[in-house]
């Protein structure tokens, strides 16, 4: 595409398109990058630049770009039955087949799924189901849901209320009542004055304290991501989940594990719950379910909740026009079949995850890096002004955004959350492509250091 076309698209974009999670005015001043096509782990912009997509879109293109099988699944389903709903006692083959496949892959006690159009809608569904469950059980006062500060569960009103993103609450409040947030298990950011082990236990103890403050009889559920994604690829200390499980075992409270990012292989298991040995009552899913090719989400429901809703609940007044959309379901099913047939999830666990871990850890010697952590194919770098003390850069320097922009200019998509740099590449990335990703990251770190601390490589 010629320069002129890029300029024209940028102008139309500025004139008419309000982007998600964007400062509209400053984007208008800078102009958008126009992405026109993609293949494998690479995206291409309108100027012909090839860019390694270290984020798999928005943590979702697990199977990589350009899979013809998914195009074929969409096309043939659109020809056969482009749309029908599953309200009013109807169903259709792709939604049934996808439901069956999902329940095969999920932990053994999860045998039902409710479909939605996105991860946010999945979490709206979670809130409706959790409250409905306790009402059916004759405990309507069990209404409180405990989430975590800096957790992310979507951008609808219920999603942002369940999440603990302060800037979203400030713009979107008042939030849905009956939701409260406890501290997050973010050791680098909040716990370095103690061991990881102690910190993990303290964060789990905060859950018990909140349950006791609210009264067990008033608490419906605890919701958390296995590894916080949008909050900064925060892997909790090893002691955290076992201690949370101990707390939950003492009280009659549902566990909701938000698998929107961790699901479908990101951590080297089908679900993050399997990595951490969790038994969730509800699992919201989306993103990697269709590898982002078409929009679809859902909630996997454990037997305890499903049996109650089915046998004792009567009509559940909830659902979406696109719940179980035939073309989206057909693409998701094909995507899961390919992930399984090609052994992609096992490869993340046995080969690519450990390889990335080794290569990623090698970045820890860079003077800007306070911590380099990864699990499966998710990683984070903490940028610091002083490696010894872990002191951060002044906020006004926007070090993370600078590093992200330098990455992009240099042919790599990384995301920044404050001064934490994130990666979450497609699960089909090769070892060679991981090497390339590491090399590009180091170059961007060097350039960021040059700009921020006038540093020169030795
Ligand atoms: N939950 C988690 C853990 C997420 O990361 C996201 C999206 N980043 C959502 C829910 C919301 O999903 P969606 O953007 O599809 O509504």
C-alpha cells in the first residue's frame, strides 16, 4: 500500500473511529499504524513493514495467523447456516459440538458451558449465575463477590466492577454494588521486603480476612485470573494458590477462575486451573477459544452450580443474540481440534515454555531490567532506573511506553503496563522466532536505556 493510502486511512481513522482504550485526542495527533495482513507470528503494516507480534493480537491468536482451516470452517458454516439462535428450545450442530469438545478438555467436574460473545460478557454471565445460584439455594444474602485490585475481567459495567482497575472505576463508577477487592499477589511491585513464599501466604490471608469481615454468610464467590494478564503478567508466588485453596476449603464460597487469557494453552496446559491444580466452579473463557479469528466467549460451569441451575432453577433470564453463534462456534471447534492434533499445548509445556524461560531470563542482566519472569508463553520485564535497589523511573518519563514504541519501530509488538513490558506470543512460535524476539527486545532495551540514562552498551 502506498504512503498516500496510509495517510488517507489515518485521516479517516482520526475523523470517524473512536478506538478502544485510547486517548482519542493524542492518537489523532500521532496517527494510527495501519495493519493490513498477518501470517504465522508476524503482522504487516500498510508500509510493508514486517513486525513480530509478541502479543498474539490481544493475547488471543494462540494458533497463529493465516490458518486456512479456520477460514474454511467459517466459510462452510456461513454457507450452511450463517445464523440461528439457541433461545426457545432450538440448537444447532456447531454449538453442540463445541460444547462437547470444551467439556472434554475442561477439568472433569465441568460438564456444561454457557456461550457469550466475549470475555466481558462471560464475566457478566458469571455474576448473574453466581447470584442466581445462591438465591436458588435459599441464601439470597450471599451476594458479595471478592475480586482483586489490578485484576482484569472486562470492560462492561459488570466486568470492570469485578476487575480491580482503579482508573476504570474512576471513569465508570458507581460500580455494581456488592463487589469488593483484596490485594494482588504482585511480589515485585508490592512484596519485595519479604520472601515470595511469605508474601504469597499474606495475600491469601487477605482473602480470609475479607471473608470474615463480610461474614461468610454474605459472600458468594472469589474471582481471580490464574496469572494476572492485563495487570502485568503477574505470576503469583508458588505459595499463593495452595494457600487460597486452603482458605476456600474452609468456607462455602464459589471459586471463579477467569481463563480468558490463560485458557487454551498459554501456560502449557489447556487451562491455567490445571497448571495450578484448581477446581473452579465457574471458568469464563474467550480469546484463545477461537484464536481470535471470530468473537466468541463462554462460561464453563462445574457440576455443583450447573446441577442446581438445571434442576432447581427454572428459566434463567439471561443470554445474548450471539450466544453460540454458528460460525464462531465452528471456527472455535476447528481451532481446538488443530491445537490438539498438532500437540501445540504440550509443546508449550515441554519445549517452548522452558526455552522461552531460559532465553527471557537472560535479559535480567540488562541494566534496565529489575525482574524477568515468564510462565508458559507469557512473560514480563520490570523496567527499573536502578537495578540494585529496584527503584522505578519517574512516572513522567513513561519508560514503558517509550520502550513499547521503540519495539514497534524496530519490528516487535510488546505491550507496556506502566513500566512493565509484556509478551504473550502465538503458541506456534518457533525457537528461532523466540531468538528473534529476544534479540529485538534487547535492542529496544538498549535504545530505551540510551534515551533514559544516556547508557551505552559495553
Ligand atoms: N478477562 C480477562 C482475564 C481478560 O484478559 C479479558 C480481556 N483482556 C477479559 C476478561 C475481557 O474479554 P473481552 O475483551 O473479550 O471482553
